[in-house]
């Protein structure tokens, strides 16, 4: 069972537009509403693959009620932590060429009591978990070391833990020893304090984070694929085009789910991550892929890296 923790979940509304023209009245070609938040998407992808999953979420107001209902309908078990604040709603504007414009709300501020209750709920829900995945931004009221406490709690219980966070929250959690972290190029750059503009620079930054405590680093490099750095060395993977991309919402979360589903270690898990991430990119909104959507034959892995390869989407500190 994969247990996910999303401290700042959301309802995600996606509108498909022929083009994004500022200052004009636009008519959507399609629209949908999905449960949102990085950990929420990991649980949705796990459920779509037939893997049992529980999402621990702070939920409040009518959006929180709807979020729980939508997740239940997708086979995700929800363990809700009731909060006074209102669960946020985000908006995504998707264009035909795959360009995605996202408007993310800040979200509610959690009280100290709500913060403690969220962590305690994880502790009481972890019994059958093979992985705990802590994902996404921290809402107001949660200290930067909240994820460090989550990692420590998982390690104490002997449960492997994955972390998809950035900035001070990621840096604070590294000494606690997460089994895997999933930064993007900007997250790598921010963590090491220098630009990441080539594949070699991404490798060196990931190796530094590995040395600081991360068991493995699964770095998302956008159109340049995924990079895995850990005790087994370095491996880079890409996918060949297999259909028009409809957006990138949730693709990184699907990739993390694919990695964990396949054991969370080594080239086999990296291949699964790439297949899941690419499949999510071909689906509307933040729809998570089912096994029939995957194209593992389109995945290419190598340990013979082109270190001077410029990144299409470089990261800056």
C-alpha cells in the first residue's frame, strides 16, 4: 500500500482553449475538474494501476468535501484531517500545443493543532504502507522542517519514504534520510545554489543531494526525461514521442507513482516512472494513466550520459 501525504491539496479545474488571448472573452473547447495536489495525484496514479493507496489530507469547506468524493470515486481511500480553513481551488489553461498556464491558490493556513494532528494521522495510518510519499508545498502554519518530521516518523516505523518538495522544506528533510527525493531542474539548482543548465550539471547537483542524505534522487528534467542518481550509480531515461502531448499537469506525480509501484529502486523503476509520466502527458487535465495507456517500449535508458547536453528547461537558483 502506498500512503500519500499532501499538506496543501486542491481542486484542479482545467479549461482547454484554442488559444490564450489576454483581455478577451474565451470559450473553452473542454473543461474538467480533478482532485489536485502532488500526493493526491500519486495516489490517483497508484489506484489507476490497481495498487492500494490511502491519501492523508487536511480538508475544509465544500471544496474539501468534493475533493474527498472525487477521490473515493477513483478508488483512493481518503483519511481526512478536518481543518477550519477552506481547501484551495486551482485553475489550469491548456492550449493545443501542450502549453499549460496554471493559477495556483495559496491555500489555507493550518493551526499548530492542525499541523500536529496531520502528522499524528500519518503515524496512525502507516501500518500497512510499503511507501509513504510526502508531496507538494507546505501551507501556511507548517514549519519548513515539517517534512523532516514526516521522514523521521517513517524511518522510525521502518517504512520507506519518498519526498517531492523544494526549497527550505527539502533541505531541512535531507539529514533525516528520505529514501528518494524528486526535484526538478529548478529544485536541483535552488538546493545547490547554482544554475543547472546541462545534463552534467544536473548529475553533479543530484550527487550532492545524495551525499547530504537522500537515498536516491529521481530528478525530473521536463522534456529531457528523468535522471536517477543513487548508490547504483547514474542512469538517464527519455521517452520517444507516442502521441500528441496535451499538457504536463500531474505528469511528474504520475512518474513518481510509477517509480514507487515498480519498487522505487533501479533502472526498472526508472523505466516505469518514464512510462507513467509520458502517458499522463498525453491525457487531458490531470487524468492519471491506466496500464493500457502506458508505452514502455518508447522508453530509452542509458548509463552513457552526454554530460554536455544542454537542458531544454534549465534550472536557476
